[in-house]
C-alpha cells in the first residue's frame, strides 16, 4: 500500500468518525440540550381555549416566541432522527431508503450515515443520499479517466477503442 493510499484511507476514516460523532451529537445530544434549556416537548396539561386566546391576543413578553422555537426544534429533531433511522436501516439491509419528503433533512442524514457506516468503501451498497453522493464521485472519476484516455476530438472514445463503442 502506498503512502498516498494510506493517507486517503486515514482521511476517509477521519471523515467516517466525524460523521459518526456528528450523528451521535444530533440524535442523542440535541434532545438532552433541548430538554435542559426548553423543557419537555410534551406539556403537562393542554391549555384551555381562554388561555390560548389570551396568549395570542395580548402583548407577549417573548415566552410565546420561545415556546414556538422550542416546539419547532423538537419537531425538527424528531424528523431528523426518523430520517437517520430510515437511512441506517436501509444501509444495513443494503437497499435504497424510501423517500420521506423531509427536504434537506433526509439528504443530510443519508450522507452522514453513508460516511459513518462505510468509511473508505466507495461503491459499496449504501442508500439514499449517500448513494447519490458516492455515485456522483464515481461518475466524475470515470469521466476524468475516459477523457484522459481518449484523444482530442474523440468524444465517445471510438478512436482509442479501435472503432468499437467503449464499454
């Protein structure tokens, strides 16, 4: 193994470890921080209609805004955790994950799971956004190799392959 390959493997292992730590912080650490500073996502009791109308119709001291931020944060955490679980289960099964339509949350979760689950193994069976990420890298490498191997004006590689289509 050359130094260059060893360096790539080490960098890939560091990326995988960083992705794993990021996943752990987001899935396990974030709820602890949210609970510590915002409280439980489940209210002790539901507010009455009078309490709701009073809160919405009177001047706010900032508590309503902070409550909305807290609740939106808990919902975002729950959706991201769902995306991570979906991507991890699909990666473990070697299948593509179902699209959950969560915007960028599933893409980010898929990339982190792909990096954490398979550091240094490009082309392995990973799912969702992680597969798309690795697929783009591989196709970029192929196009660079093909363009380097073909001569000028030979866009499809016909001349370098003896007149046969490459493949």
